C-alpha cells in the first residue's frame, strides 16, 4: 500500500489515509501496533480496540478471523482474510484488493478517487 501511495506523488499521498486494524486485540497492544505499522511507512495508522469492537469492525468489513492453537507449545496464531479496502472520502466502500494486488493497480484505484 505504501508503494502504491508513493507512486501517486507527495501531494496525493497527503490526501490518503492508510489504516491497519488488528484482529488480535488480546496480543496487539497500542505500542505493538505502533511499532508494527512503523515497518510499513510513516503514513500508516494502526488501530485496536476491545475484542468486541474489533469483532464488530471485522463483521462490518466481512473479515474472517479465528484464533488457531499453536503446535508443540507454540503461541496461538491468527487465521484471517487478507484484504485491502478502498473507501471514498465519506467512508463508503469502493473496491477491494487481495494480497496479490500490484502497487500500480492500487494506485490507479486511489487516483480515480482523488
């Protein structure tokens, strides 16, 4: 996503919010989320909440997630869908991209809204 926004240029990038919402609020503290999204670039915002709030957000965006026991004493894992949603300025769904989407395709989708 960061690469897609970089392709749009500095002025366009200022008009775009990149948001990551955890699906594991038990483990993902605010500090952990901040550090995690920092790996992707300075324009990312990381969000968490109570388990109920996160579940409500997942339902709203039809995101699948489930806690999966770890093997051989390892910590649990989170199985989840991996989708990038493109919303307009009013927060309305426009389209989505899978984890296989190229930066050019995401940039083109965003550019149409700017």
